[in-house]
């Protein structure tokens, strides 16, 4: 699993059961839309992510897509994040300047 | 004033990119494209909005490539059919076996997998030019080299026949199961 996917999973997991917007996920993870949306699509295909449309409050704006992890996705995300952390190993401290 | 012009241009380009992205996306992914477009309304910075829209093009290109190459068994079958037909043509004194093979293989592949049938036409019809170019042995095509592409015609006709066959099979009466 790529580090970008792990970052998206961490962001979604951090929100718990709350729904997240794509733009907010992009800001939290630092991923561009072209990287973020294929990841979200793939997670949805795997059944890890659920989505829904939210009607816009302001008139003239399109409905927005919201995302959150499913129960399966949540446990799989925990495992994936843990595995990624163990693979990365202890981080080397930064050089003192 | 200059800022407004820049913002106007950035918005216009972003709108064009959105249209292109939605047009390129396979129909089963279009909702995701619409979701990406909807988020742009939350971005206040014009340059950031433009980058976000450009990301949509990247996503649709990604999806397009995935859909294009997702049918691996048919790709492998198409390549095998195309290469074997090309070898038959290069070792034959007439063109008829090649024409017949490409027509038949085009028909089989398209009636088996009708989605984006042009892929099978391309792989069948371009196998011979690819082999000839790679080996640099033009054989019967050394006089008129552009003639090597003529296989695209029987492959196209075969694919159209395959599509017609598939459409016709829908109109045939089906026997109920269990009889």
C-alpha cells in the first residue's frame, strides 16, 4: 500500500464516524486532487469507504460528496497503518544545527 | 483589473478542464468526477482551483488507462491472434487467409467483449505492421510499405459483424431455463 493511501486512511480514521469532504481530505493529507480521488475510488471499490451526497446550503452550488470509512475499512485501515508504521521502523532523529 | 482578468481566465480554463475530465471518464466513474468538480466551489484561490481541475484530468487519464488495459485475457488473446495471423500472411502467397483470419478473430473478440471494440481492431490490425517494423523483413510489402496496414479493414469489418451478431442474439427468443 502506498504512503499516500496510508495518509488518506489515517485522515479518515482520525475523523472517526464523521463524514469528510474531498477538499478537506486534500488539505489534511497534502495530496492533490489527481492523487486523492483515484485513492478514494479504489477504497470505495474495496468496500473500505462509504460515500453520500450532501445538498448544498447555498443556492446554485452543486451537491458535495462526503466520505467515511466503513466498519470493514476502519479495521483494515488500523491494520494497514500499523503495518506501515512497523515497516518504517524507528525514525532517525534530526541532525542538530 | 489585471487580477480579475487572471481569475476569469483561470476559471474559464478550469471549466474547460472539468468538461474534458467528465467527457473522458468512463460512465461508471462520472459521479466521482462530479464530486471533484463540486469541491472546486469551496476553493477561493483561482490558481488552486485550476490545479484542482488539472488533477481531474490526471484522474480521468488514470481511469482511462485502467479501463483500456483491464481486460487482460482478451488483450492476450488479441495479441496471439494478431501475431499468428501476421505469420500466416508473411508465409502465404495470397492475402485471403490473412483477411479471413482477421475477420474471424475480430468477430470472435468483439462478440466476446464488445466494450471498446476498437482495441481488438487495433491489436489485430497492427500486429503485422509491428512485426514487420521490428524484424525489418517486409516480405511481400517491400514494394508498397503502407499496404502493411490493410489488415485494419478486415479486422474492422469482423468487429462490426461481431457487434451485429451480439445485437441480433438479444432479439432471438430465449428458451426458459429448466426445459
